[in-house]
């Protein structure tokens, strides 16, 4: 008998909630087969089994929160030792696989932008078949590899291999992300989903290889319509007992962590907020040109990309917005970061997440666009790694997708500035004494007044606005 305990999934997390069991006592489980789905304060994680055998006991109920190290399930093993991981494809193989560059609908970050470009796929690269003697023998028992399970397996395999296993090439990283996050659906199914206004990444596929079928799309549409139709009956009549008119949901996982972080930020950092209206017409023209460029073929491009570049550019001119206020034994100190880990606030079904793009200052416009797409896909799927949720230096929250013009965002803990990006609408605007229709947006910024004084915050927001008004300034 072997018992698998709740592992530390990273970044010092101390507990996790059992979201769902994928097996039950008496089931036969294979090595690397996902046996449970857990939610940490950072993300949703699928756990693969390190043992092959028969499940004897599950040591927690769904919805229960366990501490790291607590027993999860017990297996009566087929063999005395766990089998080695042999069904994990090499990173080089993944990099050369036929993978889409971006999904058709990248899903809502908290923000707005043009519709996604059509999906483009690279041509398959043929490679010689390795000699039989050099190919690893398959594991005795393996389960079909789902994209989520593959991501977990790759991460775990890299840990086992040590530093050598974690050195992914620049070419392999986007390929891994694309392979893990791609949506499997045939063109006719994609067409139906587009006509119905359905985001395929929110639909669960029931096809033989996990692909989304036409029936899946129609079923999702019916479910969504049923929820809307049920709205008039949401309110309970007065005569019903009070306890039956209140639904109580325990605060756990991402929601619990987000609530604590926002309270800590609001009552620790003295916020000051400023706003500026911006004529973003040239940004819209620039985005339209990028969408037609061969260099951006198959890549989702939106005004958020220009805003991200504008924030990076403006922070270099006003470094104190890219900093932290840190309490030390010898008193407080201000730490100005000479690198940009750009956080993007993402609304997900499990709550607000703020993953960040590491070393964003070094990325070209094309590389930044790809990074934004990958971040959105991963965050919406709840698969953002704990490492990607930490170390942020400045955050952008794009609230325009909700039809909101502006707001006063709360600073992400550990940072001193955040920029809110509202909707871009055509509005009457005065140009050279004439009232003309222009694409107008409102930027809102919140700053930690312990670090960022009023004049500095104003200069920073003015610089961001300048790029949105004239993206050509990025060439200076």
C-alpha cells in the first residue's frame, strides 16, 4: 500500500481545497493519470498519480481544505516502486509539433479590444524517426494525456531532471504553452461557435480526443439560455423561510487570497488616483496595421498591447512607479526595480488573478503580444503557475470589456502603481477648433502616496497617454 500526500505545489502555499475527485475506491489508476483537482490560493491544479494500482481509500471529501502533507489517497500498487515517467515528450519534440499560434477567442482579460484574428497553424516539420534502440520503452500502464495533465507532467518532469530539465529554449516555451492551451475543434464547429457568440475555451469537449463537437457548443448555448431564462425566478417569495433565501458559499482558494490581498493593500498603502481622457484614434489605426502585418499573422492584437508598451516606456521615464515599499528591521525602504514584471489583472471563473509577464521590458511588440495571449489563455483556464503570480512590479487592469469607462483600481500588493484601461468609444472631440468623432478612452491610475508623489503620478500618466495618442513615439 502507498499513500500519496498533498504536495507543496509551489511558492510556500500551505493548504489546498479538494475541488473534485477523478477516481473512487476500487478504480484502477495508472501512472500520471489525473486523480484529483485541487484549488490553491493561486490557481487550479490537476494532480497526476505517481502510482499504478487499485485505489483503496480517499482521505478527504470534495470541498474539504487540507494542509500540505495531509494524506490524499491510498493505492494498492501493482509493483513495489513507482514507474518512471516515460510518456513525457521531449521539449524539442513539443517545439516542433503542429501547434496553433493562438486560439480563436483568447477570452476576457478585464478589458476590451478588437476581435481575435483567425487561427493560423505552422506547417508540420518532419523529423527522422529515431532508431529503435534509442527510443525509451513505454510505461507499462499510461493514461491518455490531456492538455492539463501534460502541463503538470512537464512541470514535474522538469523538477526531477533539475536545472537541465528546466532550461527550455526560447522557441520551445511558446510551443509548450500553445500545446497546453489550444482548443481542439474542427472549422465547422468554430464557425458555429463564432456565429452564436460562444467562447470555445469555456466549452468542455466530449469528443474522442477531447475535441469540442457541435453538440457541445449547442449544449453550452442551451445551458446559458436556461440560466438567463431562470433570472425572473431568482427572487424568492417573502413567505419562504429566511435561511432558504440565502445561499452561503465558503470563501476559499483564489477568492480568499484575493480578498485578503485587497484588504491589506487598501488599508496599508495610502492610495491616490488620477484620471486622463485620451484620444486613442492613432492607437486604433496602429492596431489595424499590426493585424494586417505578416509578422503578426495568427496573433491576437488589441489596444491593450499598445497600452502595455506605453506603461513600460513611461515607467522607464518615471522609475519610482516601478517600485516597492518594504518594511525592514532597520526601517522602511523603497526598492526601485530596474526590470518590469508587468502584471495583467485577469477575471477568471474562480476569481481575480494577476499573473505577470517576466522581463516585459525586453520583449518586442510581437513577443509582448504573444505573451499577453498566453497569459490570458492560462489564467482563464485556472492553470497559472504560482511563480507567474508573484514578483510583479506594476499592473494593468483592463476594465473596458465590461463596458466601464474608468475606475479607481486597488494597487496589487507589493507594488506602488496600477493603471486602469477603460473602453475605447467614438465620441465627439475637438480637433483644431472642430468637433469631430474620435476614438476616446479614459485611463485611471492609483498610486501608493508613500512612494509616488502627485507630480510624479501625473507625469507618468501623461507619458502613458502620450503613447496612446501617438504610438510612433515608441520609435524614439
